[in-house]
């Protein structure tokens, strides 16, 4: 069986990057970063870190550095929270601090994200003192409409919107209401660059899932072969939700059967 190349994180020019180990000699690893740079690096240095799991997107040392800027102790976070953050999952952090002789509360949603210009960074959204209102519901130069606002806040749905930078760059984003921060949160929209079980989404699939639709899609596995599933997208969890079609059909049959029984019971005379 062919040995897979070791994946690592290395810090180059103040940025943590993914790399592949191509060789090793005298305590140094020869690596090639994803952007094509090749060099040797001591394996025991603080800017070298092996990847621990397939789901890991960011280095633990990178996370520790980013948290310092928010005065959050990396050591005091539980191992499971650290794991989740290096996998790119969000975490709601609540803490206290002393300012002007008063104990104050700090509540914020934190998440490691990747910026193509700046590299990795910690995205921080502080909890609002009161619920967001329609006139203050905006993101990326987009002011949400009354319908979009009601869908997010009242119906707990997510909406697809077109954002833009101050330089005029236009892009799609997904937005939803997050009660923990009492505000609107945004996440990247799905695209033809999004992978779903080893295959990229088609433009039609990405558009439908971005609009909150549930699609019938095939998933191939070594155990069960290729089977159809009902698939939807959760922006808050940034994950696909899959449902077994046969089980969903069985549930609908049970519900219909139960409704018919209740209807017959109402018509019975004593």
C-alpha cells in the first residue's frame, strides 16, 4: 500500500499555509506549499505543525495567535472547542473582564475564516445590546428588504443576497438571523467550486441550495453504492444535510395514515 504524503501547516511571511512534506533529512522537512513554494524547515520549530485530522482547515498555533488579539485564552478553551475552531466552525464565546473598576461581560461569535488577500483570520461578531431592526439590517453594502428581514427573523430562514466591496467587487452571500448575537450573520454562498461527496456542484444545484431548496442528489459510497438522498444546506453549520429518501417517504405515509385514522374517529357516534 502506497504511503500518503504527510500534510502540514507552515508559517511563511506571517501567514500559515498548507504544505506537503516531500522529504526529510537531519531533522528538517522538505515541504511544498499549496502555492508552489519549496523549502526546508526544522520540524521542531513553532512555525511547523502536522495536520491532525482530515477536517482540520487551520493550524492550532494559528488559532492560538489569532485568539490573543481578542484576549481569549487558548489554554482555557476545551480541546473540543479548539478542534471545532480549527475545522472552521463557529463558537459563541462569553467571558468577563474588568474595566474602570467594573466587571463587564463580553459575548461574541468567533470563527476562523480564510481571506484570499490576508490569509487566515479570526472573524469576530459582537453581540448587540438589543435585537437588530430592519433599518440596521445590512451587510456588505446590501440593505435587506422587509421581506428578507421577515424571512430571517420571523421565519428562521436564510436568504441569498448580492454583496459588494467598496471597490466595486460583487459577490453572493447567505444571511440568517443569529439570536445569540441578536444580529444578522453572513456566510459564503455555494458555487460550482463547492464539493459535495467528491464532486463539484452544478450551477443549477448551487443556486437551488442557496435558495433553501431541498434537492434529490446521488451519493456514492463503498458500502451502499450509489443511492439518491434529499439534500439541503445549512449556512449556520456550513454543512450539507442529507436525508434517506425511503425513510422520508415512510414518514409521510405514517403521517397520512394517522390523519385518516383521526378523521374516522371524529365521525364515529357513541
